[in-house]
C-alpha cells in the first residue's frame, strides 16, 4: 500500500486499511479531537475523532516530517527509520 493508493479510498476504506495494516504509535488532543497516529510502512496516517459527538471527521495519510512534530515528545520516531 502506498500513500497515493490509500488516498483514493473513501474515509471508511481508509479506516479499514489502518485498522487492518496500521501499527498504532501515539495519540494527542487538539481542539476537542482525539488524534491517533498509525504507521503504515511507507507513510503515516492520522484518525481525527471527536468524542463529543462520537464522529470521525478526518482520516489522512502523509509522509511529511513536519506533520510528525506534534508527536515527538511522546515517542521516539527515529527508531522506525532505517538509518
């Protein structure tokens, strides 16, 4: 699975891919959302969940290091990379 193929799926399809193939890394909160980070091998994905209305608002995949910055204090992401 690559990021381009992942992004062609519906929100429900992206969720299924994450739950079947993703490795949970960490979670964080932002503006009332619980955001979960998953490793899918060649990219990362976030699930944006609003517990107030029990609704998943966003499922996004990315490869950007900048998008990983909010998680740096929670987990050592460097050990996931082959250096």
